[in-house]
C-alpha cells in the first residue's frame, strides 16, 4: 500500500520520470553503504582519499594564451540594471526547490520560502549593494564539494569513477540566479547568442535541437542527389573546471556589456579571492563550481 501511495504521489506531482529512473537502476538492488573504497593510482594503493580526489577534481590550470585580447574591439555598450527589487527576490525564492541539499552554512531553500515575506526586502537591498559596489561577500562563495559515484563503472577503486558536485550556500545562489536571468535576457535581447544554441535558452530544448538537425540533414539530401550529411560532435570536457575568468570577462566586454562584466567580476576578480572553498582545505583556483548558474551562456560566446 505504501508503494502504491508513493507511485500515485510521483505521478500527481510530475515526478514520474524520477520514479522510472529509480525503477530502471535501483529497484530490487541491495542498498549499499555510501563508502569510498581504497583508491588506486598507477597500480599503487593511495591511502589519502581526500588528497587524491582533490587532485582530480581541482587540477592545476594550464597557461592560457590571452594575447589576442589586446587587439580586439568592443561593441557599443548596453546596460543591465544592478537594482534588485523585493519582487525579484520573492520570485526567485518561489522558483527554488525547497529541499535541495544546502551549502556550507546549512541553510536550506525551505527557510527562505518560509521567511520570504520578512527577508525579501532586506535581501533585495543587500544584493543591490553587492552589484553596485562590485563586492561579493566571501560567505556567498563558499561551497562544499560532495563526491558522487559515476554509474555503471567496473572499478570504483579508480579516481575517474567519481565526480564532484558543489553545494553552494543558498543565499549566494539566490543572487546568482537573479543575475543569471538578467544576463540571459540581455544576451537574447541583443541577439548575442548563436542561433543554433539550444541549451540554457527559454523556449528551446533537446526536441528543438533534433528538429533543427533533422531539417538540416533533409536540406542537404534535397540539395543534390547522393549528398552525404556529416556531423562533428565535440564534448566540452572540464568546461566548468578550466574556464578562464579573464577571457570570460573580456568576451562580455567585447560583446558590449557595460555592467555585466563588472557584476560578473563579483565571482572572479582577485580582490574577492575567488577560490571556491571545499572541505577540508582545498581550493579551486579557477573555473566555476558545477552548481553555478550564470556560466553556460557566456561560454557559448567564446
């Protein structure tokens, strides 16, 4: 009876796909203790798991050639408002999932939902001042890195069988989500995104991408007999881990952003020590945490 109630609840709340995923991958399996076994690197047993995983997750950034930035020109500028209203904060709090894992400060989204009528005005003032002054409190940037197993790996003693996920403090995520929404709207308004980009855009999805691909293939076939449609697929491996802060801000400037580059610098400039803290004492000195929301559209401008 309990299982039937669970299925009925999943269907009524739109979580049927999550239930299907559980049934396909975990149903009937013995629940294992969440424990990382002894890790092996280069056929040698590594006793310090944390250090080994940190070396994999937070690699030393390679030197990046930025000489081309000196000769590039900027477009006419456009502005993105740095004023955040109480309604902006309330709307963003309403959009958050209440029970997602919190970050370093242990404050869940449910807290903001329960106190939205009280705290939204104060958060709006705080966020606006952060954007106006170009200052991001260190607390907003703290995160805890959780290690997750990759599915269906043969050997879980290999470091490559694990992936990290950043649990950011929810107050910082609220500000970043509001900023990400404004950034995306500005990029759409000024038509700065590639027309073929489907990800991270309102009104577009995987289905839209498949429709575009199918149409292009049929166009090639119809142009001339015996034409062959070829497709080159590239995977942006480690995009979040290796992205250059300097190049991101330079791209925004070249695209004409008068305000967004300064605002985005909240998370990237040296004065704010943009090192994403993880437990126990490791620092990611570049890139962005995987939980960040404002990066994908900017990467697509590169």
